[in-house]
C-alpha cells in the first residue's frame, strides 16, 4: 500500500513536521507499505481555494494536479494537525477544500493532533466534524494526540517514559490504519461507489 502523510502546519520548522517525519519513518518499516508520500504544507503553500479549482485551469494544473495524483494513488492517510488557537490551521482546511476529485474518497485516515502543552483535542473534533463530507474520507475510530510535543520524538530512540508511550501508541494506531487500508480497498473495488452521480456528501 501507498500511505500519504500530510503535515498540516504551514509554519516552517514546525513540531508537526517533526511528528510527520517520525510517522513516515515508522510506516516505511512496515511490510504492508510499499511507498509513502509526504505533503508538508510549510513547503507547499497552496493558493486559497476558488471556483476555478473545479475547472480546467493552468494555474491549478501546475500547483494542484501533481499533489492530486499522489493522493489519488494513496490507499490511506495520516493527517498531522497542530492546534492553533483551538483550531486546525487555515492551510489544512484549505487543503481539504481542494480535495474535490475523489482523491481521498473511501480511504481511511488517522488523525494525529499536536499540542505544545496539554491541548490537542479540538483538532480531532474539528476534523471529524467538517473535513470528511465532500471528500468522503473515512477517519478511523482511533486517533493520537501528541501533547507537550517539544519534548517528544526528538531522537531515534525514546528518551523518557512519555516518549516511549507516544511512540508505542503511534505504532498501534498506524497498524490499525494499515488494516483499514486493506479493508477499504475491497470497498473501492466493489463497484458500489458512484462519485459521478453523488460527488458531494449530504
């Protein structure tokens, strides 16, 4: 399977980027993963969505089409989302607005929230509430919150009990994601999905 890891912070040198890189490293060690794709919104600032994104457009073809193709070829996703003022960053919400061509449809995703302190629950609720409707993305029931992130995942090996605990939780959640990835391949191959007739959720 091919797994895409989206780092939702558009701040360069972000802790979310660090977490996303750790996740990608864990995924590459799995025999079920043939390749990974990393999308870091800090390195790929996307234009704000406008209606032209739905039409053939030179601007969007150059900016979005390569990313769209990578997402469409992926079987599952990890969405790393920092909590900024109790919300996910605007760039991450914009990313989901651009995913309007079935790139994420009926594929599983794991949310990994990131907090510099003891927060991190609001991005989970926000993404589960508002980012799946038209994308048809299927968030798995498990999620991970990396709290006090500055002290975690900084070295190849765990440096504290909390560091080991979050690494183990990530390993567990990623293992579940891969099993959902296998299962939803069958759903997409079933012929039951009709995105031409029903491109938008209700």
